[in-house]
């Protein structure tokens, strides 16, 4: 075994050779660590400095170890730094979206959908969205790939709901089958909905307007009476009415009845208890129609504003109606007579 002096001398020689002016001037490398000189130094230090039975100077071992780090400390093998590539955060998928959740497929687009029954259905307007979800504006942006788009969302209104499109307007509609249908009067409205006056004011764009609502006849009659049908409330009485706009309106005479309905005599007898009676029917004549009350008489009248007004002569008649001679002969009872017609200026 080397003496302390020989050991120290060999290590000092190595330290000089590996000093900044020697081979260690460069950064430590695996080549330096694995060189024969460094292998020999490690063996000697291991024998003299790590042997618990030896009484070698611990200070000297520490000093030499600090002087020869290139031989005693194996350099770390450099590994490539992990690529600092940002990982795109994918939006959540439908698996994380609750039924009825408001969603967007693209944060930069305005379209908001309702996720329902595995589909995304577009809210066409704020009002429609609000009718379904008061928190619709708190949408989630998700990846919509694989989520089929269904039909647009309609208003979330109960069937039969009374609605107004503008609070300041009188018109009240019935929401039914996806349409809004006007109640022409309170009688018709009440026949369908006792609470029709508790309407909701909504934004009606996107709700098509259907036919006006007729009177809601009692069960069993609704399919039997059409608009304009001639009816009797009592088979034993002469009175014949016209069923129109949910009311029964009396035909005062045959001529008036015939002016509205050539088949008025084919009336139906129904239960009229729930059908309110309206004003009597007037002649169904176009405004300005030339008429005669008796075929054998010369007098020709102009039917205007519900009255009959006499044409005093041909010149006055022609100034108003070039076809005045194509008059209709009607039964004039019930048509009040107004002032004679004057020459049209």
C-alpha cells in the first residue's frame, strides 16, 4: 500500500495536470471522468480515504476531493429539455354538459344553443331563450363535434296561453300549435280561456300568425257548425241566424239571408245557450252598389254606409257609378233611407 507521502504526491501531480492550465481547462466531461488517470485516483482515494481502519488525515482527503471534482464527480448526462409547446385546452364535450344547458360551439360567434336530448338546438332570439332558461346567457363553450343540430327552439309557452305582442296594443292572441291566433272579441276569448285577460307580453317575431279564433262551441257542436252556417236555436221558431265570429246574428228577412248565403234555408238546429246573440245581419252588398227596392219602380238607390240613397237622375247616378243601371233588386226593409245623392264634383 502506498505511504501517505507517496499517496499525497500522486494526487498532487494529478491535481496539477487537471488544473485550469491542464486538461481540466474545459468543462468536465465523461471522457475526463473515464480517463486512466481519474480511474487510478478514484482507486487510491477509495483505498485510503474510505477505509475506516486507516488513520489517514480526513482534512487531506476532503482537500484532495475538492481539488479533483472532475475525477470524483461523474457529470450528468445532458438530456433534451422538454419542448415548451403549449397544450391546447380542448373545450369540454357533451359528456360534461347537463340537460338544458345553454352552450356555444364557438366563443367568437353569437349563436347560443340549448343542449337537450343529445342535440344542440338554436335559440333564435333572447326572448325564446329566456322563456326556457333565465340563465341562458351563462352559456358554456364546448366542442360540438359529434353533437347533431336539431330544430330551432320555439317559445316555451303552454298550449293555449293568452299572449300580446305589444303591451300598448289591444290585440290578444291564443298561442296554439306553434302559432298565434287572434281572439276577435272577448266572447270568443272567454269561450276558450276564462283567464285570457291574464295574458303574457312577449316578442312575437318568429311566431307565425294563424287564422283568427272562432267561438269555442260546446263539446259535440264544434265539429258541426262552420263559420257562416245558418242555424236555428229552436226548430219550432221561424228565426234563422248566421253563426259568425262566435255569435249568432239574426237574418231579419229572406233577402238579407240570401245576400249572404244562397243555402241559408238549409239551417242546422243547435243548442244556442252558450252562443251570445250579436247585431242583426245587414244586406251583404258592396259599398256603392246600385239597388232597387221594387223591380217595377223607377227609383234606383246607391247603397252606402248601410243606407240607401236615391239617385234623382241619370246624370247624378253616372257621376258616381258608370254601371248604375246594373242594379240589384232587393228587399229594402231594414235599410234606412238617407239623403238623396248629389252630383259628384
